[in-house]
C-alpha cells in the first residue's frame, strides 16, 4: 500500500470510531429534545368507564 492509501484507510477508521463513540451522546440529546417538545392538546375527551361499557348503554 502506498502512503495515500494508508492515510485514507486510517481516516475511514477514525471517522467510523468517532461515529460509534458519539452515538450515545447524540441519542441522549435527541431524547432530551423530544421530552421538551410541548404536547399537543386535542378535544378528545378522556375515556370514561361508564360510557364505554355496554351495560351503561343498555340501562338507559
């Protein structure tokens, strides 16, 4: 192998190592960002066991 090929291989190995070692930090950053995003509020009411059961509908 000539000098340029060896440098290219070492550079690829270095970039792969940095990517693998940096992955936990990046996933932690993504998780923190996802937790800080405001939750969307919808007009859907909370489920109520009385209204969800068939017994309640039949008794009315």
